């Protein structure tokens, strides 16, 4: 769906939070709060994620998904080729890294090869295998299969980024 205020410059990928399924929206919301918590050191963001996972996934599965998400986030921070970019939790639009994360989890739910294809180019080769293991563990714990979103590139190829000097998340707006 297109909005005249924010023209679609997405290249065919979802551009709005409202275009996502409930599971995809929860994943993006989680990513945004986790990044915000990391940047501001405000642990209330992480508490909200824990609460949402517990309510939507159940206490046991929610705890497992939370642990796996934290490992995924740490692995991405350690091995990512550039800082993550995220939007405020209340922002209606979607960023490239947010759509990439949804695509990564969806791919990991479909198999190891698909997960490697989406991760390649965003994660350094030295950490790729460990990152993909962590991503698959999160995708499994997160449950319900997410629809695949084509990022406009052939499977196994991705945009590459040079390593930035600062590996922490950066808020877009």
C-alpha cells in the first residue's frame, strides 16, 4: 500500500508496519525495542519484549525465544558488517534492516541454506556459521512460519556493506 506522504521507495518490499503479519510485526517491534534498549541503556524496552513474548508465545516458549533473540542480537552486533539501523518503536514505516531481519527469520524457518543466503553480505564470513546457528535457533523458538519477503535480490546474494567504525545500532528516525 502506498502513502502520498511517504512514497514507496522500497523496491517492492513491505514499506509499512501495517503491511506485515502479526508475527512479522512482533519481530520488528522486538528488534526496535531491543535496539532502543541497547542504545539508551533503558532496560524498560527489554522488559516490554519479555512481557510481549511471554503473553504471545507462552511463558516457557517466550523465555526460550527471548534468550535466542538476545544471542542473535549479540551475534549480529559482533559479526555484522555495519551498524544496525532501526526506527523508533512507534514509527509506521519499515527500514531495510527491519525487513532483512523478517526475511532472515522466515528463511531460517525454511532451512539452513536459505538462512545462509539471507545472512551472507550482512555478517562477516568469520562469524557467518555461528550467526546462522543462532538465527535458526531463534527462528525455531519464535515459532509460526513467517511469509517470505523478497528483498529484490536473488537468493544467496545480498548487498554488502563496509565495516563501520561504530558497531552499535543507529536510530533512523
